[in-house]
C-alpha cells in the first residue's frame, strides 16, 4: 500500500518494497486455489472471474455473487472496495467483511514474485527486488552471460573469465546501496522508493548494449566496419533496454511495482546514456579518495585493460570479424537478415550476437570464412602479431583520431639507414593509439567537484591540488602509441623494429625503452636520445655526429 509522508512530500509517488510471501500462508493457499481460467493479472478479470476468485477464498453466499454480477464488479475495482461496499453487496457480518477485506488486500501479493537472494562472488549475499529479477530473467539480459567483461584480456589473464552478466548484477546492487545511502543521509533530496528502484534498474541494465568481447566491438570493430556510424555501447544499452521491456511485456509489471512507465523508462535511459544535453555538473564528495580512485583506474588500464598482448588479440579478433562480416547472417525482426556490423540496427538480431560468433566462425564449413578462420586459428595456436615497441608524443602535440589510419603507412615509409633483408608495407603494421586519462581527457576531474566540510555540511567548497598533496600528478592525460607487425618471422620483426625506431625519431616521439637494444645503429643518430649528451661538450657532440655520418655515408640502403 502507498503511504503518504506529510512532513517530507516526495517529488515522485512512493512504491513499497515487494512483500516476502512465506509458504503456507493464506495468500499462498489462495495462490494454489486459483484455477487456470483466472488470468494472473487481476485487472483483466470480469465479474464472473471475480466471483470465481471469491468462491475459492470461501465466500460462496449467493447474494454476494448476485450483487457482484449486477454491480459489474471487475478485478480492477476490487482493491478499491472497503467495508461499507461489502455491506451494500450483502455481507452483513462484520467479521466476514473484515475477512473479505483482508483476502482482497492479499490478492495483489498473490502473483507478485518475492525478493531473491544471490550469492555474489564480490559482495556476498545480495537481495534483488522482484522487478530486477523479472528483468534478469529475459533473453536480452541473459545474453550478457556470453560476453566477456575484458574481451581479449581473458587470453592473457586466465582469471579474467568473468562476463558482463555478473558485472551488471553487482552494478545494480551497488547502485541501490548508493542511492539508499543518499536517501538516508540527505532526506532533503526527497528520494522515493520509486526513484531508488529506477536507479537500480539503470545500474542493472547499463551494459545491455555491449557487443562481442565488450569494448573490442564498439571501440575497434564498429569504427572500422561502419566508419560513418557514431555508435556507442551506451546507445546500444538504451535500445536494448527498450526492446527488453517491450518484447517481454514488462510495462505492466513495472506498474504493478509502483512505477510509471511513461516517465520512469525515460528516467532510466537517461541514467544509462546521460540526458540529451549533459553539461559538467559539480558534485560534492571526499578528495583524497577521489585521487586514489582515478590513480587506481589508471593503474588497472596500464596493467590489465590495455595490456599489450590483450590489445593485439582484440585487434586480431577485429580483423577476423571484418573479414567474416559480409558472409555472416543473423536473423532479426520479421526474418530480415543482418551481418555482424549491421546487427546493431535491430535489437532482435543484436540479442543473438555474443562472443559465440568467434566459435561460429572458427568451426564453420563455409569456404568464404577461411580467411577469418585462419586469424582465429592463429589466436588458438598463440601465433599472435608481434609487438614491436611503444612510444609517446612529446610536448602537447597529440595524434588526432582522424590521423590514425595514416599511421601504418608512416611507419612503413620511415626508411632506416641500416641494411634490411625484408621490405615491409603499410599493410604489415598495426599502430594502436591508446589515450590514458583521468576520465576528462587532459583536465583534472577534481576541478569540477565540490566538497563538504564537517564544520558546515550545508556549504560546498572547492579544494585545489596544493591543498591536498605535493605528490599529485601534474598532467592528467597521455597517449601511448604501440606498433605491431603482422609478419612474425625473425627477419620481418627486425625490419619492423628498425622502421619503428626511425619513425619515432622522425616524428620526435619519445625514445623506445628498448631502442638502444633493437636498433643500436639508429638511436645514436638523435642527440636527444643519447643519455651522455648532457654531460658532453658541444665540440665532442659535433665530433660524434661526424663519426656517425661517416659510418652511414657509404651505406647502400
């Protein structure tokens, strides 16, 4: 039942937590007594179904049944009846009227699912609202069981086998913990039960739009397969959430638990993808903890999420999917056919697209998929593209996204002045540009946060870096540039390393960490890369430069 709060009026109607229905209660007995002719939703009942429902509760007075029919009492009217209505309907006994009222009040609980407890590997035993369970038990959500959270990272870290499914359960639970804490500690926000349920749903469904191997799909595959489409997994999550609700008839279930679909579906979608216009908002939080959180996020990206081998496996899977894309057929709405890259246009087709497409290609007998199969077999046999090296731009100059596709040709065109036995082309190189930051590109995200102090919790203030620590970072973004070679023999790898180091020198990038080892004849040519340069006199440096020029003067290459 809804409860009005006269002291703290809510901006949204409150909805109660769904009751737990223990076994062997009157409501459970009534549930068992309902025959198949009664629809689970009592709002669809006519007078005859109402009479049937009351008879199964032990109310069999002919006069009551007659009055129900004559007054056309439907299932939707039953919850609105009180003792005075029952007296007019012919129930004279006060005890019978109260028993009838109790029976009807329990009616709305009969077909409502109970709260379920899940043993989460991180958070332990967590309770999930029945509406969340209804969402989880759909094909659109169950699909997340077959999408790896870290994509190709599983091929590097054997323990990274978790999927988007269990991740989403945890996010839904934590979202509920957060919003409930806000409700309890800041009652002036007037957060209702309805609000809290919507936040939990948004947390649960925020990753519905991820494709095969998670970020590999929207970060690598789609930009190459459909460069004209600006598509993100958040956009996919919003579309998949709509599809989940509509195809499973969950609007009525949302109403049963006190939500208003016309309003709350929009609210949930905005939490997933943000409102149409989302300017930077200033929030209030603890400052040291925030810096630690961003630092931890950066460390996780360096050590795991952007692991050089994991990334190259993602790249190889992307190459295989691109070669297979024209020949894969996925059935969508009304029997229409979609490919891997166009499945994002139809959520029925997209529901069927998971990591399993890897095995479908690998084990296919279609000769058109042979090129894609060879790449996937190379992953299975661990014959991966070879890592060549890593560098960074110097100063404030960054490589723009529109220039990414030109980089392999730049590396191939960088002609090292050393003898090479192999000639490499742009198609043999992969240049992976990784943008590492604290979430707001080169900006310090803490500059957009306000903090409360204990002396006056009603006021929010700014805290600058020098008020926190002298050990905080000066820059908040950097680019890592990694180069790989598709040819894996020793001579090709040696040639690729020479091209790479020469390219770094030409572009004035940082010296590769192993540059002196893999390209000992190239690194001395650049004075800035000579660690002894700062201790040598200008005359000595000029003499060394002349010697290097003489060394390569008669080089035939």
